[in-house]
C-alpha cells in the first residue's frame, strides 16, 4: 500500500477529503419520526434495534426533571488520545466536565419530555445537538460539532446512550497530531474512544442495572438513572437549601435584635441631663 510520508496511509487522506466534502463518514443522523429540528439540533423517535427491549412508553415526565437529568450528565476525559486535554497544567490527567451546555439543556428537556410521551414500547428518543464555534482565524470558517445519542425509559430507570460527542469530520480526519493513533486504530468518529460518561448525583445512578441496553458500537457510552431517586435527591437538596436560608435569615434577625437591645441599654446608661 502506498503511503504519504512514512506512516500516513494514502487511503486515510482520500477518506479525509471525502469526509470534508460530505460524501463519506456520515455522522449519526436521525432517521426516525422527527419531532423537532432546527439549527440547534433534532429530536426524533426511532425503533429500538433490539426487539427484546420493551420500554415503558409512553411515559409522562416533567421537563424540569429531564433538565436535572441532562445537567447531571458528565464527560470524563482520560487525558489520552489525539485531543487530550491539559488539566491544571499537566497533560495526561483526567478531567470531568458537563456533557451539555445550559442552552442545550433548555433546548432538549421539553423535547425529550414530548418524545417520552409520544414514543411506543419499541421506540427510543434520539437526540442531536449542534454546537457552532467560530474559526480560529479569518480564513477558517465556523466549526460545527455534533453530540448525539438516544434515551428511553425502562422500569424506574432512564437509559441515556451517548453515541457521538462534539464530532467534527474535518477535525477527526485532518488533525496532524492524530497520525500516531491512526497507524494503530481506525478513525474515531464518536469522539468517545478516550472518554466515558458519568452522572451525578450518584444516589440516583444505577450501576447494577439488570437490563443494560445493547450498544451498537464499542464506543457507545450509557448511564442508567433512577428518575424517582433523582427527583427525591433533588427535593432533598432544595429542602436543605431552604432550611439553610431560613436559618441564615433567623440568625440575621437575631443579630439585629441584639444590636437594638445593646443600643437601648446604651441609651439607658447615659447620664440624665
């Protein structure tokens, strides 16, 4: 096989050019019944590939609860691979950061709630969000990154599957720093080969799920979240917050009352003219 330079296969160059022009290496597209689609992303209903999986759909969950679910999803970067992050000044250290931005959560939460209400027992809710980033210089056009996956309810659990994370075909194929990895492994169009998916609060996370979803690709990541426990944990946090605020207010009122008493005593102790 002819090569470009010493280790960069010629077919990888051709593949890169095809991906840039959009004729190959397509991203994860939503192919089912589209519920909503615009420049920010899409939400659709798609038949679950594994016929043995019977989801608890339709199900009615509040968008606020789904917003909590999305907020708790985090990406754990293992600090290796072509797009490794630098954390606290040291390369190769793992980092954890939110999967979705606040804008993406506001966009997805009501649409996922609608999807769960509309889906049947053999359907999952597929999601896709697009992040547009400005080019690094005047000659570089804006960059679009795609994050996609699916969601379905089973029992008291919400299974969240992540298939792509901030995917950009041009960056995947043309990153010069990736040459060493390409010589050993196929190109990673998921952005997840060196990343894992996690969730907080841990109290709502089911690590011993008896019916884990079937993964289409080895790079797919998933978490199982007990949505009732998530709701309870959130209510407990809110209650504790309110209790702390009430205590703070009581302490402030007591401080002001003591100051007033001191002032009154001071006035009484002053000599009469």
